[in-house]
């Protein structure tokens, strides 16, 4: 489990993450055939407040970056500092939270002063226990859903850090290949600041940063599909997994025909990222990152 001078991952969190990641393809991929390190590694996870402050300046050494994180703690689910292995997740201490359990039904005792019959009192006694069990299960379902969302954020930040980073990522060429021959999100890896879309990121945004964020959102859905809220009807949906702050008229993309619609953006991102996802599945079968257009 992940430990440092200030924090240790709880046994509940370790158990929950192990269960959630057991069949995840990234969990089965080593960086190379001889490496012990896998692409998805919960040992890299740290909470925002692992040393009493949101970010450890001495650990990652960029005060301006850290200050931007501190200013956006309410809206940031997680982040990874570029080219370092630490992955910071909001509410990581909550993962594996267990709701209050309800024990066996207590023995029934007839109350002669209540004015209710023996049968009525038995039914009330039974119904109270059944309702308590139901409430406890609903609370646990919600806790598990919330824990799962944090685990999903861990996958999302892992994609940024261990897959797509052009310094330490296993697939440094992936973004360029996914966007090859397109102009919908600007020139691949372009650093000019002209793609006017808010992606939820906290750094000065450029096409390179936004390309990374959008494609990571699509890959996150492939690798850890988002679950519906436990209170939602079975036929309902959480909606699009791609997050962007529109309005469309503010987009200034190099795309013939004008701005892309929200539906068009979703379709584009999932279509462009699917071949890379297939490579990930192939590498999971092999157990390591194989030489490919994505990794070279």
C-alpha cells in the first residue's frame, strides 16, 4: 500500500481499488517485458491533503502550478503533475467507505401498554428492521458509487501520466497518431494557444493540453466505464462522458464548416481513440507495452 511520512492508504481503500482494477487492461500491462511496474498502479496515488496542505510544494516544485490547484480544489477531482509519477486524487481517503451496518433483528418483546395487538407489534418490529436494512444498503450503494468515481479518476490521471506523457508515458506518440490527418482539435501537439475550449484543466491551455484532455476523457470511458447513479432509473443515462465548457460560437478551431457540435465531438473522440484502445487490449494480452506506432 502507498505510504509516506504523512499518510497511509487504508485497508478498505486498498481492497476496493484492488477489486475495481482486477480486470482493468492497464493493470495487466508492464512498461516493458522486464519491468515490474504496471501502467495502472495504485501505489502512485496520493490524496490532495496527504501532508496537511492541498499540494506539497517541495515534492513537485512548481508553486504556480500548486497555487492553481489550491484555487480549484472544489472542481478538481484529481491531477498529476507533468512527468512525475505521483497522482493526486480528491477524497482518496473516502475510497472503500463502509456505511453503518445493521445487525440481526433484535428479539421481539410484547408491550402490553402500547394498545396494539401482539400481531401488530410484531409487524411494526419487523418492518422497522427491514427499513433499517434497506436504508443501510442504499447508503452503501451510494458510497460504493462515490468510491468508484474516485477510482475512475485514478484511471483518468493514470492515462495522462503513464500513457500519454511525452516524457514518461508508455505511448508518447499516441496523441499524434489518434489525430493524424484531422484538424478538428488543431494540429496534433501544437502548443499555440488558440483552441478556445475549457476542458476542466487548471493549466494555461493550448491545443496540446486540450487534445490530451479530450482524448483522455474518451479513453477513460473505454477503460473504466462510468456507472449510473444508484438512484437513477434503469433506463436513464448519465449523459456524455466528454466534458467541455461551451458555447460553440466561442470555438476557434481549424475545422472546415465551423464549430463542431457536442454530439460531433463525442463521436469524433471515441472514433479516433478506439484504435489506440484496441492496441491497449493487445498489450494487455501480451502483458507489456509492445512496439507499435503508438509507443515509438
